[in-house]
C-alpha cells in the first residue's frame, strides 16, 4: 500500500525493511539482446527513448552505431553515451572500450563531465569506490548544470562506500537542492537511504553535525534493529521525537498501512482522530505546516500508550466533504479540520443531518446571520478579524482617542475594516478620523496616506521653487489636534513600505498598530519596522517557549521550509492539544496555555477564543509591548517646527 509520511508528505510503497535492503543491493543483470539488423538507420531520438525506458544495452548499441564517424573515427559525446548505457546495463567491458575511444577526443565541459561520470560508474561497478571518488573530485567545478545531479549521486555513493557517511549525506542534501519536483527529491532520499543501508554508519561522533544529518546517520541502525517489537517501537518513537519532520520518517519499519491521500501515525488506543488538511495542491505548504505542528504535539504527548491514533486525509484531490465522509466511514471518533472556510462550508453542507462526531474546524465557518452553527462543531482559527478587534481595544487601553487607518482594497481588507471600526464603536472612547483603502500590491502609498491624514500629511513635501520654500509646520500644535495613532492592515512587504512613507508625511511621531499579518517572524531583524505594535503568539514572542524542540527544528533544519509559516506550526500544535482535551473531556474543554495564546472554548458558540499578547518591534526584533509611550523615535520632517514660529 502507499504510505504517506505524516512529517514529510512523501509517498512510498511499503515492504519489509529486509526487502528494501535486498532490492537496493541487486544489480541489473538482465542483458537484453542487441538486434543484429535494423530495418532503418538508428536515430538519436530512438537511442534516447530506449535509454529512458531502461533498455540500456539496446540503447548502447544504437548510440555506438551513431558514434562511428568512418574508419577509426568516433564522436566523443555519442560514444560516451554508449559507454554510460553499457555500464548501466551491466556490460562493464564494453563500457570501458567506448570510454577509451572517447577519452582523447573530448573537447567541451559537458563531454568532460560525461567522461568523469562514465569512469566513476565503471569504477563503482568494479568495486573501487575510492577510484570513483578520486575521479569525481578531480573534475573541475562548477559542474555543468545538466550533469550535476548525476555526478552528485555518484559522489555521494562513493563517499558512503568508502566510509565517509557524513560526506555522503551532505552530498545528497546538496543534490536535493538542485531537484525541482517533490517526486525527484523523494527519490533522492530513497537513494541515500539505500546506500546507507548497504554500509550502515557507525556511532555519530563528529562535531558540527546538524540534527537532520544526525537523523540520516542514525536511521539505518533503527531500521535494521533486531530487537522485539516493543523495544523497536520505543526506539522508533524516540528517533521521530528527536527528528520531527525528517524525510527519513518515510522509511521507518511498520509505519502503518495507508492509501493515497491517507496516513496513520501511532497504533494508539481505540480513540482515533482524523486530521483533514490540504496536503497537495495550492494550499499544500500551509497544510503541511499545520500537519507538522500537529504531529510534533502528538510526539510530545506524555505517553505513547494514551496518545490517540492520528489518521491524516488529504482534502485537495477528493475535496473536503469526501475526505470527511471517508474519515467517518473509517471510524474516526473526532475530526480536526478542514483548513479553509470554503472546505468547512462544504463539510457542513454534506452533513444535512448534523455532524456525527466532534469536529474541530481549523477556521471559522461562514454561517448565515441568525443561523447557529451545527452541534459538534468547534471552531479554532487564526482570525485576523479577532486580532483587529483586539488591536482596537489595545489602542483604547493605551489612551489614544483619535486616529486614522489604511486597509487593502480587497475582501480581506474589507473584513478587517469592518471588525476594527465596529470594535472602536463598541469601545466608545476612540474616534476614527479617516480610513482609506489602497490597491493590493501597491508600493507607493502616498495617495492613500495623504487622503487619510488630510492637512496633517505632507510634512516632507518640498517647494518646487527653491526661492519660495513652504511655510514651516508647527509639530506641537499639529500633534495636539491631529491623529494620535495609525492602524494599518498590511502584509509584511506592504507594511515595510508604509512605515517610512507614514513618517515622511508627519511632523511628529505617530504610533503605528497592525495585526500580526504585518510582521514576518521568519525575518531575523528589521530595524526599519521599529515601533510597530501588533498582537503576537507567545511561542514566537518568547523564542519557542512551550515547544522548544519544534522551535529549534524550525530555526535550523526546517528554516527554509518554515519561512513565512511559523505561526501555522504553532497553530497545528495547539490544534492537537485542543483535540486531545475535547476528546478526553467529552467536549468540555478547560483553558489551554497554548503556543498561539491563552485558549478558551466558548461553549455557547463552539468557538475557541484566543487571548492575545502584544509585541513592539525594537531594534528590529519583537519585544513584549508593555509601554504606552509613542513608539516612533525619528527626527521630525524637514519643514516641521517643534515650537510655534515667532
């Protein structure tokens, strides 16, 4: 059956690990006969097609015919293609013969790379890995782009075969970075794993080994362990907990049976949770981040004996409604997901008689006004509208009474506008002097800013006539009557453009507020955003507090894949904890001090309320926001005056 790793999302055909070892060591020994006569002259396209189909010896024969250029003359490139097919077909002697004919005739970098590849293949086929490694290391770099993946695979093989397992792992990781498709990277992981099984590494003692590299080096011993089932299960669980999301998870023994779009983690007790996420398609990155956070929380749970069994379903291909129906048919006692509003709506519509099991939706359902959400539906969301309301209350708590706001001109911006304005109205002490919309994707925000600020904008303007400068502006009087804050709904890119443009418009420091969407926590530092106040997850604000192992993985081995999605990992982590508590308490959940905030279930609405903390960017990094002082500390604009003119 097809197994989908809960950490990597890669698919594989399951078989016993002993079968994997045997199959990885079998050399291709079947020699296809070469046709003695061809009805027509061979063509390069025919030879290429045979090579792609794995008919190596037949392809080699045709390449050799094409390589002949009259008496004692050969085309080097085509002769090397023939030699490569011969060695891949198991005929090392003919491969060496063609290699010798081409050796003195190579001229281009591509031909030299192909010569090195064939020579290394011959050396490996003859059991001389050290010679293969020497050939590849002698080839000048950079290697031709088209040849690099094959050359790196051979070098990694040779390094592992000569006992340099760490070097081999690093070479295959370098190769993975050149591969464009998930399938190609999965095949690269499979190849690395097979070579490590052929020559298992010893204990990892070298310094400077990353956790990802350590995971690869430890994996063969875990897979080939001959201990009893309970001991091996414990060993596997410990490895997975130490290396969450490692691609080697796909090769663990007895990882569970599965079908396409489905995966199981843990044998677990009778209780099972179905996790519905988009694990392919447009939302794959978001779904995978939530999945990995969810799995990290599962591994961090106190006891393997009490952990629920997690069954994962991809909602992208069949649709969320079909995935939900299948989960129920498979016996799920609780469902977590789906992830998008549209998917939740589809699930609710597909269950006219009501939801059959408790369902923790990972977004807020779009229900018509006056229509109650169905029973058994709980809603946990990273809701920007909830954040906008929290920011409105924070502004009031900070003592400001009037301000301006900017929103993108799209559906998301309209929702945030409505939530922010309604909450300010409910607070009653804060007036929104002006709110403006800007074009989504814009880079110049001067027009919307000037419209929002009115006569308090334009402080950085200069006269077109140097002999007639603009009259000075009175910063003190403007600050006494002008806006006291600005609220901006923006992406990180838009926020980093708006912030200096806002400063340019003003004669005085203007506190700036936003939702967390304006700050990318993957950014190491951004001093140009100093002063921004926004709600932030405690896990991010306090550097991984609550799940340090997941934090360390995301800062190191997963840094590239986690960029822009750190909050989703925390969201998935908290989703598991909520689901576990709901399952253990029969739907009566107490408060959870989560990675995303303090979480409490409103039993009337079924919505999870998230109490938010606030951050302020200081010296380019978010810090807990405890002060209500004005947050901009720049010098006034050129034509402003801090005191009234004489």
